C-alpha cells in the first residue's frame, strides 16, 4: 500500500514538472519583445572614459613622468582611432540588426554586413596589437609583466586582481 501511495506522489510530481517545463517553453516561444529602449542608443565609451582608462593604465603600470611623455602621442592616436572604429561598429551592428529583422531577410546584404563588422573588428585588434607593442617597448621588464597580465585579463573579460611579486598568475595552468 505504501508503494502505490509513493508511486502516486511521484507521478504527480513528474506531471507537475512536465507541465511547468512545457509552460515555460510556451511562454518563452510566445515572448516577442522588441529591443529594450536604450539598447540601440547605448553610446560606445566616450572619449573622456577612454582618457580615464588610459590614466588608470598608466597608474597601474607605474609609469614615470618621462615614460608618460613618450607614450602620450601614440596613446592619443590609438584612442582616437579606436573611438572611430567603435562608432563605425555601432552603426554596422544597428544596420545588421535591422537586416536580421527584415522580412524577408536579404542574405547577401546580411553577409556584407557581417563582413564589414568583421573587418572593423580586425582593424580594432590590429590597432590594439600595435599599441600594445609600442607601449611595451617603453616599459621596464616588471612593467611589461604587468601589461601582459592586464591584457590577458581584459582578453578574458575578467577583472584585475592583485598579484604577488614574481608570480605569473596571468598564465593559465600556473599558480
């Protein structure tokens, strides 16, 4: 008698879970909200924000006044170029999103849009790599280690953590 009572409870629990899962799936498939307001209008990082990041980078690396004067020209050029690329990326993403929502979708235009975005991403990565190498050339070995750590953390979308001296915590698989 206990077995049939237990089985009955289990059947009801399974039925409840199935109904819950099915209703969730139905609700999710029925939900067709437009893009939330503000997503399209979200501005890329403003020039002032980029300057703050640059100062934070210099502070984190512990650049001397002499080093700051050496890196200032190419840092400014890098910031301006990156700002332009980010603006172009934003515009292209909006265009691509419009193409994705068109009915019918024009595959050739969509392909062109993705290629333009890809080219812009490539330009951004090339400029960042060039900036990294120019900056690295002006740094001491200790500062170069910190720069490598910072760029590694940024590439992984992870926050910077305090590091103990002499450790390469930014390298995977090492303590």
